[in-house]
C-alpha cells in the first residue's frame, strides 16, 4: 500500500499553463483534465499534442513573463 495523497488542483479546463519543472520546462499549453491518478494531468500543448505531466510541475501562465 502506498501513502500517496492526491494533489489539490487549482487548475480548471482551458487554463493556460506552463511546465515550471521537469525535462520540458517552459512548454506552454492548456489544462485539459486531471488523470485518474490526480497527481497527473493532461495538457494540450501548442502543437496540438495532448501529453500527461505531473501536476506539481504546472504553473498558471497568467502574470508570468514567458
């Protein structure tokens, strides 16, 4: 049994997000949905691809200089 807490999401569908951490740091896109494992989310990247990333890597782009 794992002691995994679900992430608390402040993101909603259509929010503009950026990967603030990880190997693809700086990638922007739109928040699509949380995965079944709520520590992960689907993001629609600018090129149209939908990819999954850990939610802890995401940040809202509003107010950020990109």
